């Protein structure tokens, strides 16, 4: 993996500010960040927690590929981490930061990464509801990394 890309799956709390520090540099006039949080309501149901499960060896490779693609496509330094395990409402589940010479590419790199994560990353989400029920949500269509 390039020195302009940093990725990880984590069981512990994400630190988005550390990702922003990684992508900042004098030649990069812009940094952009995206943090996805566990929300308390989905399709009219009150959510108390979310569990993320992954096929970890493949997820690590796919996450690295997505970040490398964004780095190359947008000329960006990219850092991205995704949580796995059980998270509470308000916890960060994914954090992305991109640093580029100009703002448009930094925003575009973050958007590319989150959209590709949703589409390709072999991480699945199970919501846990106030009433004690839980449900797996539709996830990525598992495809081999490019």
C-alpha cells in the first residue's frame, strides 16, 4: 500500500482527527472528512445498537483497494477506517479523510470512498432495536477485489 494511503478495520473506537492529521501536508491545501455515525432511527424503528461483521481478510484487501483507487483517481492522500463489532448509537462506524491540493478533489475522494464501501466492502450490519428484535440489513454484493 502506498504511503499516501492508510486503512484499517478496528474493534476499538475510531479517532477521525488522527486520520485528518495523516492526510494533512503543506502541499495539500484542502482536507475533507466524512464520519458515519450509528443513528437511533431506521425505517421508523428505534435503534439501540448496531453490530458490524466482516470477512476480515477480504475486507482489509477491499478497503485498501478502494482507498488506493481514490488516491490515484483524485490525487489524494486517503485514510479510512471501519469499525467492526457492536456499536452504540452515536458511535463512529466509518471515518474517511482525504487531503488534496484543492477542495473539490478532497470532497470527491471522500464521496468515492464511502460509496464504494457501501457497494463493495464485505462488512454487514445488524441493527438491534428497542423492542429486543434485530435484523440484518442488505449489504454489499460480495465481489472479488479489483
